């Protein structure tokens, strides 16, 4: 039996990785995700995530996948009832774009996101 060694996050292939970010970046990401005007309702989506973040706290991780095409975010965390939850991006879109562009300054596709 051969193991699939393609790097992936929540079943989606990883095509590129950015540098490991520190606490300041994590704080900015959390602020972007929890913008007060974001409605936390179920999202309707094509959901083809182009960017994912993995946040660590010791040995526990939360995966945050973003789709800038349909403006949705999916969060995978062991503390969620079914392991995941999705929210519309809405007010988080611009702060998330800024963070993603900072992590991938040389990626033409990411820099083209509006």
C-alpha cells in the first residue's frame, strides 16, 4: 500500500507555504475573523479555498480556510461540535486580503485578489 505524500490541509492540496508567522500576525488574523459586522450564519459557497492558515496553541491546531471567490471561511477545530464551522467573509474580506498579501508578496495570483 502506497501512502499519499502530497501535502494537504483538511483534504485540500497545499500549493505553496508562507513563512511561519508570530503572535502579532495571529492577533491580526483573529481580529480580521471576528469583525463585529460579520454575520455568523451558514454560508452558501463554491468553496474552493485558495489560502489556509493553521494556528497553533501548544500541540492543538485550528485550521482556517478561505475562499476569496465566494467570500467564505471554514474553520476546523477539535472544540467545534462537528469539528468545523463556516462563516461568510463579508467585513473580514479586506483585512484578510491584506494579511494574505503580506505573507505571499511574490505570488501574482494572491496579489491580484481584490
